[in-house]
């Protein structure tokens, strides 16, 4: 099964791709993470990506395509994978179509995380504040001005890719992702099972929601007697 986790910056693509990857036992391929991993190698891709990322722009298609193409060819992708943050342009989608048809596969469904603009901006601010509070470095592209630019880039280049999938009849599962993480995780899992996926393992989010439900149950006062 091949899923595309689709959504604006800060919509929760990374979190919910990781949850779904855990639930379906298939790898998650995040182009953002792969690009950031190039930093340690100080590779030519990183030198180009760094400047694009810090301006809220997309990196050139060829750089992500080479990364994705090599990753998809790895053995652990044989039973399927989840794409997080890819494709983000019409050209990337077309290249992905080509790669998949070469191996006789198709996208199973696009899972779209729908989050309002206000919520996206609020999440970006709280994410940066949380990182600062924990003494962790903030992502340079989480700077409020760069983040606004990332939202514009998303609207201009990436949102239209969803229309392409819609027009060709690929299944699109729209998830209201404004609420709690556990609720969204549950809806994402449901979306995946509705297109034939089988959940393999309980996700951390699922376990958290079970715990949360447990804590809401009224305990009888004389529980000690049982
Ligand atoms: P977000 O979705 O929140 O912007 P990501 O980690 O997915 O976060 O991406 C961070 C940055 O990496 C993007 O703003 C862009 O510069 C670059 N990037 C990631 N994936 C792609 C892609 N498929 N095509 C072009 N640029 C990408």
C-alpha cells in the first residue's frame, strides 16, 4: 500500500505519517527529514537545499527526486510506504507516477490533513515556544516570517497537486486535523483501513487515547472492596 500524507506546514504530516507507519508496519519517507539528513554530509544537495529551506521555498525537484527514487528502491519499501511531504509539485507527481508505474504500483490513497490557517500559525508559534522552553534549537524555517512564506509556497505549488490526484480519480481521504492528536491519529487509521489496509500494531497515539479514555471513566468509590 502506498499512502501520501498531504497537508500544509505544521498540519501534522510528520506525526501522523510516523503513527501510520507504526500501525501498518511500513516505512515512512519524509523528504524534509531526508534533506535535513544531508546537512551532516555537507553534500551538494544540502548546500542548495539550505538556502531554499531558509527562505520558505521548495528545493529543486531533481534533488528530492534523486533521494526518493533511491529510497523507494530499498527492500523495506516492497510492501508499501508512506510519503510525507512528497510530491509537492506537479513535476514531482509526474516523476512519482513514472517511478511507480516502472515497478507496477499505484498510489493507494492520499490522506489530506485539513487544518485552518489560524491553527497552522498557532501551532508554529507554540512549536517554536516549546522548543525554546526545552532549550532545544528551533528549526530556522519555523521563524514566523519564513513560516508565512512556506504557507504561500504550499498554496501556490503544492495544493494544486491534490487537484491532479482528484481529477485522475485517486482516492482522497480528507481528515479534519484541527483537534487533538489522538483523534486525528484515529481518523487517519480509519481512513487507511477504509481503503483496505490492515493495522498491524497499536500506535503510541492509540495507546495514549486508550489511557485517556481510562482516566475519564468514573471509578466507583468502593473500588477498594473489589
Ligand atoms: P513542512 O511540511 O512543515 O514545510 P518539511 O520538513 O516537510 O516541513 O519540509 C521542510 C522544507 O524542506 C520545505 O519548506 C522545503 O524547503 C523542503 N522540502 C521538503 N520536501 C520537499 C519536496 N518534496 N520538494 C521540495 N522541497 C521540499
